[in-house]
């Protein structure tokens, strides 16, 4: 039987410097999520944003098109 965890994808993480401009659609940890204005207005204040992954950035690492 083939296991689901037959390969893994690693993410390289770096801290954004103060004042540095980034593409808002990039993968990121913490900070503020990139959401449409209609959803951002409904984002609860007591929730913690943990991770945003732009799956387009992973397409070359996903040869089986699982994502």
C-alpha cells in the first residue's frame, strides 16, 4: 500500500525587514492575512493568523499535482 507521506516539501523562511515591500499574495507566517476586503472586515480580533501558502509557488515541487 502506498503511503501519503512519500515525499515532503520544505519552506525557506526569512524575516521581512522593516519597510521592506512584499507581494501580498506570497506565502507567509504570522502578520496579517491577505484576504478580500469583505472577509477582512469579518476577521475576528481574537483569532491568530498562523500561515498563508500560495500554492502557485509550490507547483514545481508538486510533480504529482496533489495540491
